[in-house]
C-alpha cells in the first residue's frame, strides 16, 4: 500500500472550497481505503454537471478494489493539470477533480451529457426536406453537417476561446472552394476576441461582422444542417458555437436575404416567383408610405382624377395632416406586432383582432384617420412581413423616406432612395461588396440571384 499524504489532499480541498464558498452546487466526496480506512483521495465536482453514476463506476469502485490512486482508472478520459485555474474550468464543464497527494490535479471526464434531441427547427420548418436541426452540442452539430458533405475536403477547425477553456468554436468549410480571404479574416477576428468569458452565436456575430452598426446583417444564420451544407458548397464558412443551436455562415450578401429554405426543395418556377415577390415586397414596404405622403401633400396633380377625388373624400373631416397620420399608424402597427409576439398565441390572436378590426374601424369612423392612410400603412406593413430577415432595415428606411418625402416631396423621395442605394453599395462582408452579385456584368450570374434555375443539367 502506497503512503498517502492526507495533509496535502486537505490543503488542496481547502483551496478549492475557498473559491466555491456559499455555492451549494459544489460537492466533495471522500474515498477511503477498504483495507485500513485511510483517506485515498477527495473528489470535487459540480452537482448537475457531473454524472454521479460515472463517478461511482469509473473512480470509486476501482479505488476500493485496488487502493492505488495512480492505477485505479482503466476506462474513461483522464488528464493531469498542474494549474488550478485550468482544473477548475474543466470541472465547470462537467469533469471532476480527483485530489491526491501528488502535485498535479487528476481530471476525469464524468460529464452529465444532458441535451435535447435533434428535432426540426421551429423558425425554419418546411413541408419538403429533412427534419433535423442543430442543437446546443457542438460535436453533434458538426457531425450533422459532415453527414451531408462526405468528402475528405470538408475541414473542421476547433478554436478554444481562451486559455481557461471557457468554450469552443468550430469553423467548417470545404477546402478547395472556400473563400480563403474570408476564412483568414474570420480566424483573425475570432482570435482577437478570445478573452470572452462566454460566447453565443449572436454575441460572436456582433464582434466579427464588418458593419455591426448597420440594420443589415453581414453574417447569415441558420438552424438547419442542410442549409449550412448548401452554403458551404457555395464557398462560405460555417461558424458553430458550443451551446448555441444557431449556426453562422459568412460571407453573407444582400441577395441572400431574399432566399429561403423552401427554395432548395420546391420547383424552380415557384421559387423564382416567390423571390420576385420578396424583392417587390421589400421595395414597396420601404417606398410606399413616403410616395403616398409626397403625392398627397405636394403633387396631387400626379394622381388620377377619380383616385384623387376618392382619397380627398376619405380625408374630409380628418384633423391631422397625412404625415402625422402615417407616422401614428406605423407606430400603432409596430406596437401591436411587438405585443402579439410577446404574449401567448391565443391572446396574441385576440389582440390582433381587437387592434386591427375594432380599434382600426372605430378610429376611421370617428374621422381621426383616413381610410386611404390605413390602406397604405397596412399594405406597407404586410409586405414588410414577407421577409423577416430585413425587418430592422425595413422599419428604419421606411421612416427615413417618410421624413424625406414630408420635407421635400418627390425630390426628397428620390434623394432619400439614392442615399439608401449608395449606403447599401458601400457595405462589405469580409471584403466582398454587399450588392455586387446583383449588379455585375455577368448576366447569368446576376440572374441566379433573382431566379432559381433547374437543378438538372442538360445531357
């Protein structure tokens, strides 16, 4: 029997307990020899993160059988750490620390691997196509993508967030078609943020994107492995964060805001028509309220006579200018939309009915707002809902064009639209222009951003 210094073990335990004082989830367990009842070691672990059954099977039973701390483990993943901080960080991931009389800390993998099963993402559900989605486990997420890209050219680069091993990121890409400049930039920016204490996909996006102050996204996201596989085969880089079911990919360009999951699995004609509807809806949602204001306020002569008379009759008795009407209606719609998303489904449906039918009809009949303004704002708001990816930019740019149109009329609408085009054209996603794919001289390449082509090649 090897002599064991209980003093050294107790000193180590006291040092760790000092760090976890007032923490009831931190537990220790003493293991004594079955022969002479002497202390063999102490096991430190976090209740809930570590599996007690594994501790019993991998540590306590072999110890009681052999009585030798150095030779007791025959299975399991073990490691030795000299640094206490690193050992504690291992424990905070679910491992346990075995305190012995040696100078090193023995780390045993006894993680309580509890995570939800692979299921279909709620936000990206579809009729045709696979039903699996990413979960909060990085290894499973990587395997879901690898199952779809079965080639040795599919590469995975793991990046540990900092020296304390507080998290992990996986960069996935296809070696021979990946954008090498974008890959280098992503690695550089991630390495500049390794001092983060914790990480999430959305937090990481803000730190490595090119235009974090823009209402547009410079990095895409998805919860579907099949979508990420398609993007990787287009030369993009996937960024998988441990603990997050949302996977990022980059570079992300403007036209991708109008492509959806369904486009990959439906008829090319149907997908092409839907893309045109999304492009048209986004344009109308931004421009329509501003165009209405500048025509009603400054350029009534441009409206057909019968339509002008109809609008004028609906505005009789309304005490507010059209600009104020549109702004108030827009604010009311956003309030109702936000309230509907934050309360239970049944109440949200009731709120929509009360807000749109009862309150809307009552305000029109009371001549507080005109029916023409209600129609314009409702049409702009509904078309804005076609593409939720651009919801932020839709609201901001719509308000911008309303103000420009109210101040300068049709000149303000034109100037504001040109300013928006210049702004969007100035954006870059990892050294790739945000909109160049939509306006290049290659007609076939440009058309693929607006239309879907048949998957079958000519024989």
